[in-house]
């Protein structure tokens, strides 16, 4: 469903990604691991067309989306829940969720909202509240809920467990499994290696902007090279 | 004695309504989008000249011209943002400041060249029309401006609170990347919102014309007051802008009565400081 080939991207003259190949098939959970600064978030931003790749191409559900506008990518159903959440702090929970559906027709909204509130009842209790005052866990729920309002076909999660307690992290991974069981494909970027490999089918390890390791998640979990790459020792 | 105070109060409220009208567009542009719009006064002047020209050359009353002038000013604001402010600034506050200042300088001098420095006024039955309220005389154009500023504030509030575009406008100012990831195009939203703010200014221009003079300098009368009102009202609150405008109008008028014309404006600074001391986020500002 997602095919990335030879992707190069960076910030102005500063190249970060040096030719990434990556695939996500229908219904898969694919983990992307790697040390801080490896280029995972840059990859996500290129996929969501927030930054423009300098070379390579991206296909989503058979269509070329390299160089497409970020709105076209969202319309196609490639939705990202970004690192740091990037929810709208000056808006209410309800308005945040409704903006998730900015490009979606009104008829589906009520249904999608009901579904999100069913998954996250705590958001339902806080619909009128400004999100700036919510806890980290609630903000992460909202970020995912906002993403769900956009009717994703593939959901990118960038370090969703960052800043969450172990219990909330446990809940988060359970939720990711549940969404995936309903058919949603997920690209999961995480620092939480053990839990990510336990839930993912396949995984990529990125190091200095290239794919250093890839393969079956269960096999990678036992691979000694993983620790080395992850710690940036390789 | 009581009558003098009552008259000053009523006059203050009416002039405050006019101030609020000018501040509404700025509430959107400065309060919500955080664009320090130094061109606000100059664009008000452009709107007033547009309304004046329509009255003078085509015989269209400013109230009848309001929809056309508001639409024209919307288009002008949108174009200015797309072609100048958005391009120059690339999101940098300092550059935005310089861009809007540049627009102001160009517009002021362009109109000075075209129309000279004279003040002009339209002849209208309404200019000196008054409503008698007991012993008080209410200027009809100011009563109309007052009423419209309430309506416009309500409409803007509803637009910002209840529509997708309104939500997107509030969102892009604080979190443009988060907005992009939801498929919102911040540059478009900024241009649209800037246009709407300037469109409101066009409406204000038409409502001011029957009771104010037009000259290339007319904007400077309002621009500082408008910024004061936006901050006082709570940066981005439309009801706050109305209440702030009324408060400033009444303060100015009462200050003039107690302290005399020359010292009166001190009252505005005092009220401004007092409000921000007790409510740092402004009258209707969200607690942070
Ligand atoms: N906005 C930016 N401008 C310039 N360099 C950046 C920017 N964001 C990230 N970088 C740099 O790009 C590299 C990769 O960062 P990032 O993709 O965020 O890594 P990761 O998500 O794997 O931690 C880092 O060296 C980082 O300093
Ligand atoms: Mg990152």
C-alpha cells in the first residue's frame, strides 16, 4: 500500500535521508526504529509532504504521491499523528477532533466522532475543554483521535509513547493492536523497541538516514546487531 | 450636571462603538493570527476613500456601498497577503512587521499624491441627523455604526466558533504544522483571514464616512486605539473587542470631561494598565 524507493530528504542544504526503501502492505504494523537523530521524523515529514523529498519516490495505494501537496496526501488517507502531538492548544477537544475531519464530508463526521469517543471515553468528558490544560496521556489520545477523524487508510504514529507512564504506554500499544485488528495499516515509529517489535509484523532500523537493518520483527528482536545500531555503536 | 455626564457617557459609548468597529478586523488579524498589521490604519483610509469616491462620483450612499467596498477590501487584503505580506514574511514576525509597515508607507504616500492632504467629507442627510432621547442628542450615523459593530462582532464570533474555516484560522496561528498534517493549507487560511479582517475594515469605513472626515492621514486617528482595544479585549476575542472599544470610548469621553481635552487621553493609558494588571490576558482572554 505504501512503497518508498530511494528517498532522499533534508532541510535546505542539510541532507538527512540518503536513499530509504520501505514498504507497508495492507493491514500491516511496520515498526521504524532508530536512535535519536537517525532521521525517522524526517522520513515521516517527507511521507506527509510537509517537506519535499530531494530524490526518490513515494507511491500510496498504487498512485504516485511524490511531490503531491500535503493536502492531497491527507485526502488519499495517509494520516500522521506527529511527534510532539501538534494538537491545537488554543482549541477545545471538540474543535481539535472536528479539524481532523477538515477534508472529510460532513455526513461521516458524526459517525467518526462517535467512534473516536467510543475508543476514548475520556475525550468525551472533556469535549469543551481547551487542550492546553490536559495531561500528556489525554493529549496523546486526542492526537490519535484527531488522526482517526481524518479516516486514515494508513496511520503513521511518531513516538506516540513519548512522555507516557508505563501503564499508559501499555494501554497505547493495546489500542494500536486493536486499531490494526480492525484493518488499519500502521507505520509505528518508536523508541520503545521491545514493545514495538512485539506488536509489529516487520521492522526497519534507520541509522544516519539509511536503512541499517530490516526484516521480520520477531527475528530482529533477537538480532545482536539491533542493539548496536540502536545505540549508534555500529 | 447629571445631564452632562449622561451625555458624555452616551457619546463615549457611541464613539466606542466606532472604535470597536475598526478593531474587529484587527482582532482577527492581530489577536488571532498575530500579524502586527501596521497597515491597518492605511487600509481603513483606502476603504474610506473608496466609499467617498462612490458617493462623490456615482452618488451611492456609503451604506448602500458597504457590500461592494467590503468585498473590494477583502480582495485587496487577500492580494496583499498573497503577493506581499506572506511572501516577504515567510512566517517571521520581524519581517511581517516590516512588510505591513512598508504597505502602510506606500499606501499613505500613494493617496497623498493622488488626493492631496485635504480633508474631505460627503454631503449626506444623515451627517447631522440626531435622535432625541429626552435631553440627549444621539448622532444617527454613530448609532448605526454602534449597532453594526455589535452585529458584526456576533457574526465574526459565530464564524470563528462554528465553521471549519473559523476553526482552521484559530488553529494555523498556533500550530501550522499540525494543521498541515490535517490537510489544511496555512498560507491559504492566512490570506483568507487577512482578507476577511480587511473586509471588515471596509465595512467600518463605510459606516464611518457619514460622520468623519477623509484624508490620507485618517488612519492614524484609529490605529493605536485599535491595537489597544485588541489587547484590552483579550487578543482575539470579538466580544472583548466590543467591550474594550466601549470602555475606551467612555474613558476618553469622561477623561475629556474631568481632565480636559489635552489630558483626557491619559485615562485610556490608565484603564489599559489597570485592566492588564488585574487581568493580564485581557478582558475576555483565555486563561493561560
Ligand atoms: N527542522 C529542522 N531543520 C534542520 N535540521 C533538522 C530539523 N529537524 C531535524 N533536523 C535534523 O535532522 C536530523 C534527523 O532528525 P529527525 O528526523 O528528527 O530524527 P529522529 O526522528 O530519528 O530522532 C537530525 O540531525 C536533526 O538535528
Ligand atoms: Mg523523531
